[in-house]
């Protein structure tokens, strides 16, 4: 962070918005499409949007306690055109970008411009994350040292404590092994730091799974934390025949905060619930 941002002790992280998908995050207003048509959010999208507004209007002000904060969007902001899928609102990426801009522009003002973006999965955001780069530039995200507005990763100093943020992490089809990849991710971060005499991160923040998870291990500075943020996308056809078929989608975000005594995280999560019962 720059000198004028050193007083910021907390960062709000959200990820996996998948704007442009019929099951992704979508505002309640009719979306104008490139050829003059419109798209209106479904009833489930409206339910998710109500959580999005509650997250930013109630939860974030509550946990940030009126103090300055930064925002990091940790990848997969757009849904893109991927895997021969048909569940997008539009395959025109200009339409998808317009939806994402409508969703994210208010956040830039809410954090007074302390706004950062991480690149997600190429299948969703284009080769080399080019669509996310264009979106980040249009929103005025803070660029990295080489001028990229959307970066692959971010080493973030929060009130003296170090965080590493990037999008991807390993996944699993077994709930009982859900935290295995988190422990491996943090162990690798510490081993890599040790090999080169570098500082180990206090936080390792990841996304991609659309499911919240967290592990903590003791370290000299308090707790070493690896945390995965939930997403903002309903179940797609890929999820129904994959590892997530028996689980319900999770929605929400996380807070990384450097407190007076130690560093910690907070989280807000909503669960969409089961599909409606059929009673015979």
C-alpha cells in the first residue's frame, strides 16, 4: 500500500461474482444488451442481490466500525464464454462487462478508491485475464508496479502484517478433505519464504471454490491463516453433475484485519438452501 494508505487496517475480499451468467450476480434493474434487448434478473438472482446489498450496507459497515478499508475483488468477476455452456445472459463480453461495472462501481466510492482486482480463471475472464484487465481499468482499480489494473496476485501489507492474495486453490470432491488444500497452501507459502529468507504471510487468501473454508496454525506473529472466500454464483449445470451436487451454494465475503493485539478474519456467509420439496 502507498504511504497515504498505511493507516488502513482492514481489507474486504469478495470473489467469483460471475457477472454475465444467468446464475451469477445481477442487479435488479433491467440490463440493456448490445442489440437493444434487455435481461431481467430471476427470482433467485434477486434473492442473491438482496444478500449482496446487505453485505455492503450492513455487514461491512458493522465489521469495519466506520474505519477506512480497502476492497479486493479476487477473480472471476465475469462468467465469460466457456466450456460450450449456454447459461450466460449474453455471449457478448461487452454485455457482461456492463453488468459487472454496474455491480462494482458503487464499491469504488465506498472504499474511497482503495480498490484492487485480481485476475481469475482464463476460461471465464479471457486469455491472460484480458477481460478482467479491461474491466479493472474502466473501474479505476489501483494498478500494480508494472501498470496492470488487474493482477495475478497481491502481496498486501496491512498495518505491518503481510497477506498474500490470489484466486486459485486446489479443490476436492470430499467434504472431509476440504481443508487439506488450505493447509498445503499455507505450508508451501511458509516453505517458499523460508527457502529464500523471506517473511511468511500472516494471511493467505484464496477463492475459486465458491465455498468458505479456513485453517489456522500458530506462528510467531499470532496465527497463520489460510482462508477461502465464498462466491456469488448459483449452481450451474457443471456443479449439478460435479463434486458440488450434494452441497448448497454459499454466498458472502471475508474481512482481513490487523487488530491492536493480533490479526484475524471475519466472515459473512449465506446458504441458498435446498430446492423445494415435492410432497406426495
